C-alpha cells in the first residue's frame, strides 16, 4: 500500500509513545491520521501538530469505538490503516504477600482482567470494526488490498518476566490472534501483522532514573540502547508498504531475550 494523502489511518494510543511516533510517521508521508486516546489534552496537541484528528475513545467500549470510527471516517474517509498501540501495564505476581497481614494472597482478578480487556479485547474491538469498514470498500491497488491492521504485541509474549502474568498473557494473546485474523480477512484483502517491541523509550521509562535506564539499555545485545518509538513507527510504515507481510509477528528488540527478573 502506498502511503500518501489518498490513505486514511486510525492509530490507538496515538497521544504518546509508540502510537504518537506512528501517527507522526504516517502523517509525514501524507496519510490522513485520526488519533484515538483517552488523553484529550495531549491528543489534541499531537493532532494539531500533524494536521490530524483527535478522537477521545475507550477501546474497551463498543459504543465509544463505533462513534470514534464514525467521526474519523466523516473527516477522512474510510481508514485503510489501523494501528493498535493502546495498552496498559499492571505488575503483579501470581501469588504475593499482603503487606498488612503477611498472608499469602492471589493476584486480584480485577486487575488481571483489566489488562486483558484493554490490551487484547480492546485491540480486537478496534481492529475488527475497522476491518468491517475496510472490507466494504473498493481495493486500493492491483493486489486488491483493502487495508492493513497492525497490532502491538511485546517480547513479553515470549519472555514474560516475574510479575508480568497479566501483561504477558495479553501480549501473547495478540500474537496468537494475528494469524487466524489474517486468514479470516484474506478474502477481504485486509492484511494483519503484529510487532513485538523490546525495550523502547516510551513514557513509562521517564519515571526511571538515568542509571536504571542505562542498565536496561545495557541488556540489549545490539544496538545496546533503548529502542526509539520512531523505529517502531518505521516498521509500521514498512509493513504497510510491503504486501507480502501478513499473518506474522515481528520481534523488534535488538536481539534481547528477557531474563526472569
């Protein structure tokens, strides 16, 4: 798919981190970008800077996603690119000790379900509704391609660490979803890919000290640093432009394999 001003895109989590970098990368190529996020202040700012559209969307809500897509399509036409970057992290071990009583307690089911609901169910919610719109429109090229969906998995899907039961499960679910969804949508001319980022300098790293960030960067074999969100965005663009990329998850990780802790 050629990236130009004939193409519209929706990017969830577009107000910061990997989503923001992706929105900026696509907009720089001329793509009309709608940012879905819950952070209205930051989302409006990014949208204004790239000439895009911000829409406040809760990816876990059917009504919110449906309304968000309708608003984006009214402004830009049917999206042909859907990039899912919205996600959360809650670190809890399967069994822990209650600080007040010292008793052993299980991982609370509410926080586990919240991570799964946002990262996995929310991604599918947006992608499936986007795919329905793509499938109803004419192809954009000689391959009869109608759209591209990109999911954000994680190296934690393969190398989940201590305290990452919920997060790793959600990202493994994304990886497991990618091939069957690509097969489902093949007859509709819609491709589906996932990216598994390693250690990337996103906003959650800003709370860490320089020393901690440096120690994490040193664990990456090569290049021995944290990844830049722009490198994630460049891979999204490459996926969109290469029609043979379909049904797979790509590790973007500098050859890192996460240790247990």
